[in-house]
C-alpha cells in the first residue's frame, strides 16, 4: 500500500469495536447502564468526570453510565468491527482480541494497592462470527473478568488527574498469568506484569477455527446469576518481527533484551518470543537479526 493510502487507512480505522448491531438488556441489567454505544470505541482511561474524577487503574474501574453497558440475565450485546479481526499467531502472546469489562482488584491495603481478590467480575460468554449469522463460542472465556483495565502507565492508583503516558489497549496481558499469581502482591509487581498493557480479557481466536471475525456477541445466559458490564473490545495489533520493546525499530536493545532473558519467557514478557512457543531461544534471536532496522 502506498504511504498516503496507509495514512488515510489509519485515519479511517481504529482498533476498537465500531458499531452496535443489537442489544437486549435481559433481566436485571444495572439501572442506567443500558446504552450499548458505551461499548464502542476506546475503553475508559479516566472515569468519574464531574462526580469523583479518577484514573482507571487495576484497583479503580470505570463506573459512569456513558462508559459501560450492562448485560442482564438472558441478555446479549452484538458488536461489529469495520476491519476483520484476524487469528494472527504473530500477535504478542498469540492474542487476537481483548474484552474490557469493569472488574477491579480489591485493595487489601488501601490506598497502597495490595491485591486481595477481585470485584465486579461478573462473567458472561463470548461468541464470534465472520458474518453475524453463524456463531462460534470461544471456550473458556469469562468476559467481565481479569484483567482489570489500566488507563495510564505513569499514574498512581487513585490519581484524580489523567497520567501522561497512556497504556496500550491493543496489547494483552500475558495469558499465562492468573489472578493467583498477583494475589497478595503490590502495585509495583502488578505494574511489572502489565508493563504497557491496558489489561482486559485476552482472547485467542485459534480455538474457534475461524481465520478472522467481524462480529462479537456477549451474552449472560438465562441461568447466570450476575450481569456483566462491557466497556469496549479491541483488535490486537501485530508485533513487528524482532521488535522486542515495540518501539518501531529492531536494533541492539531488542537483541540485548532477548539475550538477557534467554530460555523460558518470563511471565509478562519481554516480548521476545516470535514463534509462539513461550521460549526465547536461537530462532527468536534469528528473527531479531533477520529484521534488523
Ligand atoms: Ca462487572
Ligand atoms: Ca466504553
Ligand atoms: Ca525495538
Ligand atoms: Ca520462541
């Protein structure tokens, strides 16, 4: 694609769900949280404007009615993407799609931020479709669940002004991480696991057998007891081969980071595994060298 077309393309597209196809609030959706367009576009980085302004952090989820849509028992929300979301094994961690709800970690040592379980993790199922007619359930996904959204890399937990450096809503948390890994840990440890990721529920489309999807359907089954909330859904950006620190160039910094972490890829990265085996080895070093800027 010529550069000008690429620029126009970039301006016309964003990595988030673009349209609401349908919404059925079901039974018991949270009062006021029934505008499905709240799930379109970028998830919330800063919440509570005019009420209780605060950054969205792992301990401080979004809570405004224009930020979230609630899906009651038996309800469903269908969203579409303008550009297909590909099952791309070269995405970081092999993750293709990220769903953002409104979970948070309970701060067991307020306000210093020590993880003591989660709140507002309300489950819900995720189905995907290429045409909006034939649906495939993504097994093992609980849509309103770990990981809580984090809006800024450089903010404190409960800051009342936005940070300067935004997190990356198209970069997932390491899918090998579980809440057990972080329970009892403080904000600094959490920060290391998140790195520049904005959190959310990581989804790998590989298990669906679909090469790409354009529609997502989020449901709360008629047997559910909780109503999930949805803030947004993102299409994961591919990683440039060899670019470990994702700064757009492949150079000695990337090579050194890979060499320093040779062996089993540490939980949370660095993103030096380019063949999806969660090992950083010679084949990954060759990918770095072979894509030198
Ligand atoms: Ca929730
Ligand atoms: Ca939202
Ligand atoms: Ca780099
Ligand atoms: Ca590897």
